[in-house]
C-alpha cells in the first residue's frame, strides 16, 4: 500500500506534514510517497529517524496556495504537489491522496486527475460533525453547489458505507437535513430526495433532521446538498469561534474570573478536544476511483497521521469497491419505484 | 397605538407574557390588547398594579400549542388567541401582532389573517444573529422554503429598512449567504440573486458572505433563502447548546475545575447574555400589511416587553410604508436591467 501525501499544503507544512508521514509509515507499516520540493522534503526527513521506513520522495516544483483559485490553480500549476500526487494515484502508483492544503484545490485536483468512480453522478465531501457523545457524518459539505435528488440518494449510500467501515457503526442511521423534523417539511429537493431515500436498499433512513438536532446523536449520517452543507459547517465553525472569543474576553475581564479561567483550564482544553475533529482525519472526498482525504489546514503531525490512517483503512476495507457495489443496486430500486407509481 | 398580544403562547405563558404587557403599557404608554382566555388573563392582571394602563382583554377560547401542526391548527382553531389577534390587526383595531407561541403557527396566522403587503411576493422572517461586537440581521430564516432570486432581492430591501429603523444602522451593508466569499461562487439561486442585488436601488450590496464570517461584523444584513436560513439558525442554536452542555460537563468533572467554573460564573453569565438575542425582540415577519413579531418561546417579561417595543418602533417609524415604497422602485430597476441586457 502506498499513500500519496501532499507535503507542501497546510498551515504547518512541511514540518508537521513530514512528521506525520514518519509517524504513519512507522505505525501502519505502509509506504507514504512524499510529494513536493525534494530539497525541502530531504531537509525535513533529516530531522527524523527514518531507517526502515518507506518514504519515497516524488518531486513537484509548484504549490497550490491557500488563497489560490482552485480550478484555475489546478489547471495552471501542472507540476504542483497536489496535481502530481493525484496523477500518482491515477497511474496506479499510489492508492489514495492525502493533503492538508486548499480544500477547493484538493477537490478540483481529485475530480480532474484521480477521476470519477463509475456509476457515481457526483462525488461528495464527507466530514465528522461533533455531537453530545461523539460525532456524526455530514455530506455533502461542499464538493457540489446545486444537487439533484438522485445525488442525495447516492450520498446516503456512500455515507452509510463510510460510517460502517471507518467509524465502526454497525447499522448507521441516515437522515436528511431539513427545515423541520416532521415528514413532509422541506424544500422541493428534500421532498423528492426523501421519496428516493425511502426506497433505497442497504440504508436505514429515518426521515428529516433539523439543524439543531444534529448534535443530539439522532443520526449517524446526515445528507444534504453541498451548498447547505457548506453553509452549515462554516456557520458551526463561526459560532464556535465566536463563543471562544467572547469566553476569553469575559474570562479576562476581571481578576476573579481570570483565576476561575485558570483553574478551569483543563476543562476548557477538554471542551476544545471534544469538539475538534482532527482525530477523524478531516474531510474525505467520496465517489472518485480512489480516496482523497482533505485534512484540516491547521493539522499537526498527529492529525496528518490520522488522515493517513483514514486513507489506509479505506483501502483495507475496500471502501471504493463497496461504494461501487452499493450504488449499483440503486437504479434497480428507482426503476421499481417508477413501475409501482405507474 | 394598540398592539395585539397573544397571551396564551410561549413556555412562560400566561404569567410572563402578561407581566411583559404591563411593563410595556407603562413604559411606552401604549395600549396592549391581551388576547386569550379572559379568566386566565384577569387572574394574571390581578397580580399587577394596572391603574391607568390600557390593557383591554380580548376573549379567545383556543390555543395553538407548541406541537400543533401550524397550517392545520390555524385553520381548525378559529377562536385561538393567534387567529383572533391577527383578525384584530386585519380589522384595523390593532396595529401589530406579538406572540411568543409556535413560530409556524404565527407565520400561518399572519399570512392567512393579517394579509400580504401589496407588491411583496413573499413575506420573510428576519432575526438578529450574534456577532463579535453585536448583532447582524438574517433573513429569511423560515417563512419560505423554496425561494426565487426576486424574493431575495425584496428580502434585501426589507432587511435594509429594518436595520436602519429598528437597529439604528445609518447605512446598512447587505451580503448574500454563499458557499464561498469570492464573487461567482454560489448556487444558481445565489448567482441570479446577486445579479439583481447589484442593480437594486437603496441598498448597499457588498457581495457574498460565508457562514463562518457572519459573526465577524462584515454585514449588517445577510439575505438567504428560507430553507438555508432556517438550517443556519438552528445549527447555530445546536452548536451553542452543545458547547454549553460540554462546558458544564467538563467544569463539573473535577473539584478544581468546579471551583474555576464558580469563580468564572459571572463571566459565563455575560457570555450567555452576549449571544442571547431576546433584547432584540426575537424574529419579525416582514412583508405583511402589518408587523408580526415572533418572540422566543422561552421569553420572560422583559423579552416580551422588548418584542412589544419592536412592534411599537416599527409603527412609529412607519416600517410598513417604508418597505412598500422600497419595493416599488425594484421592478423599474429590473426592467432597466433587462433593457440593458437586450
């Protein structure tokens, strides 16, 4: 097994990315191809004991920056670490692509250079979302903008398989994000997708879920269109940051509350850890012919290791084959539905 | 001036609702019609000194409950406090309708019984959303499900007028919620609405805003369709609750952090206050021939007073007339746009 890692992307690249690759290569006993500027990579590798580890260097002279326009950059920077890494996967020289760089760039490079899975109409970005007792999976959070009901149906199948294999949920429940929990409430897209989801084999569909209930552990997988999903995760990020900012402001506003904040420091740290999803490897683009893992831009070595673990697990469990098999039974069900309606 | 108040709706009805009416009638020197069961209202009024206050009782025998299906309940419960209050407004006997009850019921009663404003295609629900330094206004947060570009354009005009008059912003800036901040990013709806917003007279349109930036004080008014807006505010509510729950769990996990939490108590209380929007009167349904104010279900007397204040201000500033005038100049601009394109 070989994972193609974009060494140049992310806030803490290349140091933490290479450090994460070293951790992963040692712990999981796999090869991690380090894609980027050879001099930079060699310098970082010299800081680690890499004897016996499989960490080949794959040269790429360019970098897709965080503020680059994704589609344009992927086309213009043909020798960027992202594009070269995706081409490794495409050529069968690597089994998955992992990056902490520009999410849009990773999506564009993946879709353009890794290539789509047969039968998948739209790849989707899936991400863990914090809940009271753990995490649920949310997709699509931004691979697509406008979605059709059939897309959401495929998202549900892909999300269920991912939940089973990567999150270890035996029988994952699926809900569709809507503006009300009652059946019959929702946009035209939600209503039409619901009709399809109710007839989709291999998933446990439980109907609508509201934004406020995602955190309440009532679904393992929540499907939505990429526009709404993207707004949702970014709003959650904004609200989390706002609360943190105001909390710090208020805690430092008086000596007594400062002391309180100091004494409660470990509790506040545990709070951050429980709503931080970096141990889950970040977001994953499902529906391509191989997996693309988009870890957080702020990933440290440990988060990079987890992102590589997710890629490894997906290969071990043959997620791509499972998804392929899962979506192949959908058209049949849709045809049945039509003949029933006729 | 007379405000029709639904005394039966809300978690703290009738006690806090009547208490809020008493506060408002005294402070703003206006009449507040108390709509609901006369015996219940009389009993609550007997707890207050109401000499000289204008607090007429308007009988209504039924109540639209929090778990009633809105559209059905509004049709079935013709003598409910919501329907009777809206009919008071329709008949010109009251100038606005205020409730802390079932939001869907309030929308349905308002749309059905208060009636639409001429020229408005869809009424919209507007609500304050917490930011680093205060609040911005978000609409539509759920009066509609599927929206068209022209609807979002009218939302922008209504939101700007409301921001000026009720929030006191001299020259409110407007942005459209999207899945990226760059121009050209967005769903079909966002792209088409953007083209209209750029040509809309009387508003200061600044382009896209992402979910994570709403809290960063970069817009006074954020427009979106009612589906996305509803998901957004409910997600924010869920995330806020999740953080609060985990914070309490972690603070009470050890004696030291418990002590810390105790010392930081006033800071935590200030945090809650800064992200609580009850002083802004809750959500307001704009675009009807009179204002409908939907305060939080959990409103206490003070929040009810603020909701009545918002209704009073909207009447003082002739918000309805201003909105009517504001939307009347839109079709002209749209026609100009078409002739330019031709």
